[in-house]
C-alpha cells in the first residue's frame, strides 16, 4: 500500500479530487486529498508559499505516512516539489500534473512576462488574493459545461503571496523520482525547465490527451496514471 497526498492547483481545494479518489482507494491505497491554507474550507486565511509547503509536510507527519506519492497539480507543483525534498525517505515518488515545478529562489510568476505586475494588480483589487478564472477561460480544455460549472462554482480566491514568494530548495528537483503528466490540450510540449528535467534519469513523461484540469475531464485516466506511477 502507498499513500497518495493530493494537492490541487490555484483556487481549488481537496474537493477537486473527488472523482479520482475512489479508484485509488479501490486499489487498496491510502488517499489524502489536501486543502491548502487560504482555499476552499480554509478560504480567506493569509498564506505564503512556505505555508503551503508546511501544510503538505504537516499532513504527512500528522498521519505518519510512509511510501508517499506526492501529487501536485498546476500551481501546487511548486510547494509539492519542495515538500518532496523535505520528507526524505518517506517519499516514494512525486507526480506533477501539468504543473509548475520549483526552482530555488524562483516564484510561480518568475517566468511570466510582467507576471508579478498582473498578479499584484489582481491582489490589489481583491484584498491580497488572486481572483478565480471566469468560465470563458476554461474553453478548449476538454471540459463539459457541468465540469466547468463545478470548477467555477467551487473556486475561491487564491492567496497572492504564494505566487510571488520564492521557492527554497537544498537540491534541484531533478534528483527526485518523478513523473510529469503533460496535458496536451494545454500545449503539446512541456515548458523548457520541465523538458530539461525530463532529460535526467529520475524523471518520466506521461501524456494525457485532455486539458489542464484532468481530475475533472479525465479522472479515471488520471487515476490509472497515478497508480502506474506508484507501481500499482
């Protein structure tokens, strides 16, 4: 048995994994979908990026989890990658689901042209939080109206400081045993930093023919990939 710890991307909470969890549990594994501070049922609480790293590390420590498969979607790949380094031999594998990956000293918006300015403008208008995307921004991602409605209806503003604070890593994430899931409707090639990591011996690429939110658009296929990454 392995223990999956699942962290969804910006604006989302543990509820985003509802369609994925049953297949993982049916395979006999422990599953811990996690809401990061400031989101969903923890909405409104101030949080920085290191708060989210501690959320993940504390979840693993509180339940004394071993053989951990850490799963980070989108934004959450950044705190998940840092947490993976910190939990040492408790880690079995880390899975990045169409996600950003951390680099020491770099933030979520570091690679965005004028990214900090855009995020800071949104934060100024929403009391320090990044406003969720409107329905129109989910077009072309393999999602039906009901699925888009679930995402938009459940989304909460995302703590802005988590996006602008830098990651802290003792070593590069290239040393971690990792699977990177590229969702092809969101671009058919990994970003340059991910492509470089995939050239190393510890990283594996898996492609899914769906959009950026596969836990909604292809939950059963995503669960199968996670089980494969865990060694079933």
